[in-house]
């Protein structure tokens, strides 16, 4: 079982990034998928989540209107499109898969927003 995040990097304020989370060893369609972030010295925080069929999405207030979570169950992959990035979005971003029985985490990908 593995979740592998990619797509992070250094971007200027106002820029965009698209994070990907590729799953292996299990089927993401059976899980609620989420993105969390953790800034240096802070607690890990839920950023966005998406239901099993993609029809139910939720966002933390600070990213509403700027970030979009999506999933492609055929590719066993979840995405986080991040637009209008701000310095306060700087953090390590983690992918999570959860159902009533299991809870999986990736290793994360670093996003740094700086000029």
C-alpha cells in the first residue's frame, strides 16, 4: 500500500501548482481522499477532501475559491489544483486515504511560495 505525492516546488506568489497523489496497492474509489498540509512548527491541517464518487468536496476556509480537489478513480489518483498561491500556503502537503477500516498517508511534497 502506497501513496506518492508529486508536483510540489517553489512558486512565486500568485502562481499555481498541481499536486498529484498516486495510489498503489488499494483502490482509491473505496476511500475518502484528502489533502493536508503542515507548515514548519505547526500542526497538520486538513486542506480539502473529496468523497468516493467525487461529488462531495470540502475545503478549509483559507483555500476556498483558490484550490480544487479532484479524483480520477480510473487512474487511482487524486489531485489538488492550487491557484493564486500565497506565502502562507507554504507547507508540506500530504495525501490521505481513509475509510472505516484503514487510514493511509503519503510522505508529502513540499510547496514553497516565495518571491
